[in-house]
């Protein structure tokens, strides 16, 4: 793996670790200040106001750390998705798009799709629709050869896998389009 790729993969994780460590250090310092004030009996309005300000500042810092962690993980997930050699489509139960990588967009013959757009509104996606719906109805993996609108006349292997919520309910479908053999 090239060194620059390694830095792009590890960089967001290092940023995340730094933000979390910094937040924890600041939180511990504020807790010590609050405990010291409580020990000295500073229960006046000024002491309580200072303690509340510290608590709100700490909560805001935790919120920012959580947001930074989410953004770093989202960026990392998108890097992995784009590095995948096959087309990847993540669809909701009704065919609404959640995620798609560039290989999948190329196979579909489009430049971009809006998140939430129903994939079946595109011409030439009927066969993919049938495979995805069969996967959802059977609640089991389905493999098929499907002709894509972006590569007419050529059928490619497609694997559909149902996605489940933590409660075990079917929530959508993952479509893997094996385009590396064709394009």
C-alpha cells in the first residue's frame, strides 16, 4: 500500500484520538476544579454559576468531540466505499438510495444520484429492482446476472444482501455489482 494512502486512512483516526484525549483531559481538569470549590464550601450563587458554566462548557466540548468523531468515521467509511473495486449500492426497502460509490454510478450510467432518490425511477433498472425485491421478500441473499443501464448488452453478476436493524428487522438491501469484469 502506498505511503500516502496509509496517511489518508490513518490521519482521520489520529485526529479522532487527539480530540477525544484532549476532551477527556479538559473534563478531568474541570471536575477537579468543581470538586475543589465544593470542598471549600463555595455554594454561593457565584460558585454555582461558575460550576454550571463549567458543566455547560464540558458538555459542549463533548458534543464537539462526538461530532468530530462522527465526521472522521463518516469520511473513513466513504474512503473505504470508494476504494471498493465493485459497485456498491445501499438502498432502503422502497429502493431509495442511501449510499453509492463511483463504480456503481458508472454502471448505472449516471454522474451522480441524490441521496433518498428512488433508484427505480432510472431507466434500465428493472432487472436490478426484481433482484432486490426478491432479496427483501425472501429475507435472504440473492445472486443474479443483471444488465445495467450504463453498460447495455452486458450482464454482470450482482449480489443482493438484506440489511437488518439491531432489532433484527429488514431495513434495506446492499447491492454489490461486480463490474470489474466488464468495464
